[in-house]
C-alpha cells in the first residue's frame, strides 16, 4: 500500500472509528502523521530516501492500525 508518492502528496485514510492523515514534505525530506484529535502532526523519522519512506510509512501506519484492531481490507483510501 503506497501511502506517499510524488504525484499524490496528501493521502487521507479513513477507518471506522479511526482517522489519520500522512503526508510527506518533499522539499525538506520529512514525513508527518496526524491522528484524530491531535493538535499538531507527529514527525516520522526518515533515515532513507523519499522512495524508501513508503515502506517506512506503511509500517508505521500498519502498526497503528493493528493497535486499533482494524484491518486494511476495511480501509477506504482517498488520494487528493
């Protein structure tokens, strides 16, 4: 599941009872994650290139979804 790419910088993922936004700042090479109820995005540490960050983000989001006991097949992904 590719959650950040050069053509679609902002990806909104909506789950039942769970909401978050992941986005990549290509100019500064920084990835962020914002959860529902947060006042500010959380920086995701990215030690690789932008191309490698896709796997890193997927792992981060997969961990959060697993903790919420949600499944990817119940996920609606909207790309802007």
